[in-house]
C-alpha cells in the first residue's frame, strides 16, 4: 500500500511560476461521454488566481466542460529542456470551470491578455461565434521539481506548498 505524508511548507512559487510563464499551452483532461476521461491541449493565460482558456465548440473538451464543469490541467517542461525524461518539471491542477459570457467585461479584458501572450490569431478567434472563454479556478494541485521533490498545495497557494513523500506500508 502507498500512503502520503506532507512535510513542512515550502515556497515553490518561483520555479512553478517560471514554468507557467515559459509554457504557452497546457494539457487539459475533461470528463467525456459516459464519464470517460478525455485529454487534449489548449493555449492558456493566467490572471490573478485563475487560468483562462479560449476554446471552440467544435472541440470535444468544450462540450465536456459544459456538461461537467471540472478539469485537470498539466503544464509540463518540454522534453528538449529537461535533464532527465523521468523527472520533467510539471504542475498539475484540479479546477472548477466557468464559461465567461461575451457580454461580460471579463471577455474583452481576458482576450486582450490572450492577444498580448499569443499574438494576432486571437483577434480572429474573438470574432468566431463558436469560441468560448473559460475561467478555470484551481482547487488544489501538485508541483514536481524532480526526483524526491513533489509538493502539494491548495488553490494556487504555491508559497504554502508542502513537500509530499510516499511510503510503502507492509
């Protein structure tokens, strides 16, 4: 059996935020038909304690989020940048999802941030009627910095992360 213990608090904010700032897309796991898991990817932005994605109604993950407004996210270090393929830096988050209406001020504000980060394509996507802005609110997550360096936290409280350890019980 495997049990988990949490050690003292660690501030992993700097390396975890550096990873988030470096990567422009995330892996998105949603709940599909018949509660089956589905995975995809999408570009993202961060603003305050939320992550935003701009997704098409033609994509399965958009339909999944409309029916089951929760998702798991993974932002992971590029294979070409890692020192060891088994120990890639990664941030995993479990989130609640909420669609932002086009009439809401957040729609324009967040799409401006998308354009700053992801370029001119955003102006085209903004005009397409099938695109939705989704706000993802992290409930809890983990950050792996390398072997023996796993941390858990609530929300996006990276400064209050606790180092996790696994033990084998006999």
